[in-house]
């Protein structure tokens, strides 16, 4: 039977002996072996009660077995719902209650509490070493499975937004959403079966799961599969790799190590960064050290990837490039919905085959953010330059309105980050009786340096209009971030508000 995603990503590899998943201290897993194990796991899911269209909630360690579980869920016609391993019991209880899964897969250490919140779902376990009730006796099951029929518009995954404000929303992603994005990225970034990808990202998130693994599957590339970011392991892997996908923190950590050099990465052809803004100074420092310009792209849970800097051509620091083939991007006034004048700042709206089907069981929220003409209102503010490069100014909810003026935090952050001795910064608005909001800058000094806030204030005063000047400066040892490296400005507002 036809299964849109499985037929393109997995089925073609049934006889492919090329290595797919490679791990230190373990045997390589070929594509053909992967396909057989996926079929066995699909049998396990079916025997455990999974029907076509059922959700599979997964909060488990990053393992090759979890990759197999993702593929098996697709083959069995289920809907894959991965959860951040940092989520608490109460947070998981909300997702389980909202998504009503048939199966829950979790680490053995959390099985008891999962049983308490399972709400009728069967609980299976998957541990960091690949053992657990999900994999017990797996090799005794048949290695061929009658693939469930799934069309382009059927759901393949349900990913919940981070939920920093209000209820966390489940983004419904179809087979066509995922496959269209995979094809566009594989073609744009020229990924082939000759590539070897360094994979140190989590796989409960779009970046590590759909961008990194789906493109590798489509192209038949080899994946150097790591449980997480380990500097020594990355350094050892780079000479034999051709690609790496990471978050900005990966690149700042690499730059902090004297072993990073042009010779070390001479075999590499592509470094990709996403999930959080990459500082221009990081981009420039990496190019100076290695000769490689990091390729920054822009995506989100609801749309997968929207834009990318070019493979050939100028990869401009501070920008996220042009729309992907088949994807439209426009900037609109947040109040009127009208398109802004060229060069103006506006709400980023996206339309294309990558855009999700809506929010799970939230028709009102879907209608509010997904226009009838197909454009999705991202909540991000952007600006497009004369050459068509998109820059992200910030989130609409992070926009500061002080004394009737709109202030975009990134403009102030760019000035602060350019000051000698400043490692990074975050600018927030806090309630103010006179101005509505007051601007506060939280600044992290370079290692071993101290920050003089008076000199910071003087530097900003000479470069920005007065209404953009921070009311006060706070010095912090680090900025709070989520697991994908995004600065949590809501936490900063709680701390300094």
C-alpha cells in the first residue's frame, strides 16, 4: 500500500548496504538492516495496540532505537509525538491528556509515573542502552511489515510548541509537509549518499529529527549519531565528516577549543546553524578560523524550514537567507495585515507545502494564526533587504513599546554585542508606569572580563536614538536558554521585572 513518507524515505533502502547510523563502540547499522528493524518494530507497535492514525508519545533517550521507532510509527500509519526529555511529569500529563495517545514510550526510570498519567495508553520502555519492553524480543518478530496506507495529507507527526505563553499547542504535520521540506533542503544543500553528517542534536525537535535525519534518509547519507554534544567526540568526528548541523552554542564551543582549524575541517563542505539566532561575530570568527561560512536558515515547529542562506553565494551574517523553493514569505503590519513597504519591519508570514495543517483540537487558534489564503502568521518580526535576504528582528511578543515608540530588541543587542568585552546580551521590556515599558539590557561579559555599565551606556548613547536606550543594565554570568539554545526572555522578565 502507498505510504507517502515511508515510500520515499525508507522503502527505497531495503537492499541498500551503505552505512546509515554509525556510533562509537557499536556496529554500524546499514540502511538495509535499518529497514528490517523498522519492520520488526512496526509489528511491535501493532501488537501493542497501535491503529492507523493513533498517536505515539515518546519521551526517551536519544538512541538508534528511537530513530527506528519514528520510522516504524510512520510505516504502521501512526502519528509520531516526541517530547523534550526535560519535561516534568505534570507537563507530560498535559500532552498525554491533550493528544490521547494509544502508546507511550519512555525511559524505564519514569515508567511508574507514566503509568499514573497514561489515561488508558499502553506504556512501553526504551532506555539509553536500547533495552526495554519496546525492544525485548524484537529480533524474533518478522522483518517484513504490511505498510499502512497513508496519503500526502494524512498526519505523520504532532509536535508541541514550547508553550512559553499560554497553553502549549500541538502542530499537526502531514506526510506532504515533511516530505516537501525534506526534498527542498536535500536539493538546496546538495546532500548525497557521499555525505557523512555529524549528528549531536536532540531528536525530539524539528531540527534534529526532520531536518537532519529526513534529509539523510532521502539522500542515503551516513549519520555519525551521537547521544549529545561532546566537544571531544565532535573534534574526533569532523575530519571524516562532510556536514554538521547544530545550534549556535555548538559553534561557540568549537571556537573555544584551540584544536579547531582549517586543517581539521578540510573534508567538511557544509556547516548549518539554526533553532536560535547566530551572532554575526560567531559567524565571522568561524569563517576566519576555518575558512567555512556557516549556513544559517530559519524554521519553526509549525512550518519546518522556511528560508536558507544560499549554498553557492553570499551567506550573510545576521540573515537567514531567501525563501526555500516553493515557499512564499511576506512581511505584514501586525495590526492591519497589510504588506509593509520595502525595507520595513513587519510580521513574517509563510505559505507553502511545508506549512502545517493546524493546531490539534484548537480550531480557534488555528483560524487566528493560519489565514484562509494559506499564509501562516509566524509571530516573528523580520526585515528584507534590497537583495531579498531576510533578517529576524525578534518575536512580536518581545517587541518593546516605550513611550509610544516601537523598539526591536535585536537592534540594541547588535550594538551591545559589538562592544569589546561583551560576549552576548538580551534586551527585554518590563512594566513602567510612565512609559508603558522600560528597556532593560542583560549583558554577559567575555570570560575573565568585567563589564562597566557606564561605558556600555555611553556606547549605546552614541549609536542609538534616545528612546532606544536601556533604562538599566544587568550583568549576568549566562543567559537562560531552552534545550535548543533559544534565550528564554520570559525567564529574564521574571528575574529582572
